[in-house]
C-alpha cells in the first residue's frame, strides 16, 4: 500500500463530494480544501492517523460555485487535485 488520494467522486459535484485516502503507515495527515486563490476553506483532517483507508466527504452547501483544490499531506508527500462545484 502506498500513500494516495482517490479521485473525488462525484466531480463536478453539488453539494458534496467524497475522496478516499490510503495510508501505508501511521503518521500525521492533513487533508485540506482551498479555493482557487489559495484561501483555506476547511480542514477535513489534521491529526495522527493509523495505517488504513479513510473516506472524507466535503459538503459545500454554503460555498459558491467554482474551482477548489483538495490537498493531502503525509510524511513529506503531497497530493493535490481539482474539484469543481456547480450549483
């Protein structure tokens, strides 16, 4: 198993989308959503986690339509993907 963040589903989405995170070993993990200008929108995770598969759902009911970025960081590795909210 390796550190990975699945493709968000659905994407484009309205009003929520889900991603899965795979951790090969225990460690500190952060999963954060930003808007396209880099402003922090929400933290889905920011804690120590055991090796496992995790599922995160972001509900964007109060957010405007547009492009967002979800960024996962673990043990110096970073993965980012684009999310499109269409209302």
